[in-house]
C-alpha cells in the first residue's frame, strides 16, 4: 500500500531503528541482499524491552550510504508490515520561507511568559 500520510505512521524508521540500536535491541545479521538495485546488508532487531510498535524487525541497510532501503516489522498481534523505501533525498534544500510564520488575521495572541493577551 503506498504511503499516503496516515497508513504507515506507526513506524518511523529513523526513530525506531537508528536511535541507539545496540542499547535498545538484540541485533543479529540477516545476510546480504540487493534492494532496488543497491547492495544491502540486513539486520534483525528484537527489542530488549517491550515495544508497542513491534516485536521483531528486519532492516535492510544500504552498503554505500547506510540509508534504510526497506524494513519488515511484526507486532504482538502478528500483524506484519513490509515497507520499501522507493525514493529518498538526504538533506534537501529548504527555502527560508518554509520557516516564516504569518499570524492569521483575527488570531488571538497570548504571551505565555508575560501572561498577557494582545
């Protein structure tokens, strides 16, 4: 099923797999494979403590750039997900306008530090 914003939200690859993996998981090798024409090595991750998102995961990591190319996760109820990352842009350029906020007309502004309303 294609990712459309809500249907794959339960697993965030960066947060789930890359945040202190050796401290959080028992990690074992799951072999080499080619994913999307790229050489990868897979690892199996089993959480050391109960994990609400999955009980086991298999993650394919690109040999050239260490990005995650695909992953499988299984949760406690037996639901299995297979996610293939078909495109990825590392560190894309972001315009300054992306960080500007314009207060909508008629909005009530509250200064929490001063406890004042403007």
